[in-house]
C-alpha cells in the first residue's frame, strides 16, 4: 500500500510539471455507502458526503484531493448475536454503536472525450480515518446482575478506491455528477468490546471485535469547473 501511494504521488508531481493546467474546480456529492466483504452483515447502510478539489490537465486528467464523511450504525441484532455466542458462558450482550468514516485520498480522474454526458474513471489512494463507538450492557447468566459496556476508538487505515462516474452539464461551469466507488480498506471501522471486570469486580482480561473490509458508495451531486 505504501508503494502504491508513493507511485501516485510521483505521478502527481510529474503530471503537474508536464501538462499545463487548463481548468480547476470542485465537486460535492451526497452518498450512500454499502458495506461489503468480511463481516459486512454487522454494519448498516451508511450516509454522508464526498467531495474534493482538482486541477484538470489538457490531457483530460483531473488530479486533486478527495475528502468525505460517512456515518453508519451497526446492525444490533447481528452484532449482539456474535458477542453473545462468544460470551455465552458469561451472559448475554445488548450492544449498539456506530462507525464514522473520513476518507482523505489523493485522486486521479480520467475524463473520456465527449460533451454530454462526460464519462470518467477514478483511481484514489490515501488514509481512511475511523471513529467507532459501542455501548450497552452484559447481563450475566448466573442472574447476579449486569455490567455496562462503553467503548470508543479512533483509528486510521491505508486504502484505495476505484470508481466510475458521469457528468451531465447544466451550464458551462456546472454539471450534475453521478458516481460510484469501490473502497478497499484493510479494516473498515472495527467495533471492539473489552470485558475487563464482571459485576462482582473480578478482573479477567478479554477483548473481542468485529470489523468489515471494503465498501461501495454511490453518490449524486454537483461539479463546478472553471477555466484558468
């Protein structure tokens, strides 16, 4: 992954030196994200926004920065069943939580020749920042009571995305942007639960976690493009 990011960064520098800048702009899309890959069933559909800034070269390459925010709740029934199976000798688990994802990506977008619609392909790489929260209770099987669960964690993971899109011009500068990306991330928002004490204050170190890898987002928004 580090090699991929280095290659993309070098390509950005070479492109900036080689081609004159013909235009610049920004884009912003409301997006829906669908978890895929391992343990995808533990997470609900996410919602948020993805946008960025770019320079467009005469070669039809747009090179820039992509930023976003996606919020997703966890699937309480599936997660509770998972932890309940792991901790069945201790008791049952009632858990809720969420995952907030912030992608910060170097973006390479190739615009196919044409006027309306204008199709493009996307290659992006960078960091995915995650804020995960989980709270609830564990009720012990011996009917001696319950204990709270309150966990939160901030983490980052390298990753990259591949995508397609189309621009539908509304005016000379503004277009409707329809796009989709597949994100490849090693650990997408892992939910961790630590069981350190039982209801009687006895210490026993134990930690379990569920996480997904990869997600798809589909967005609709606007693109602003201006000549230099």
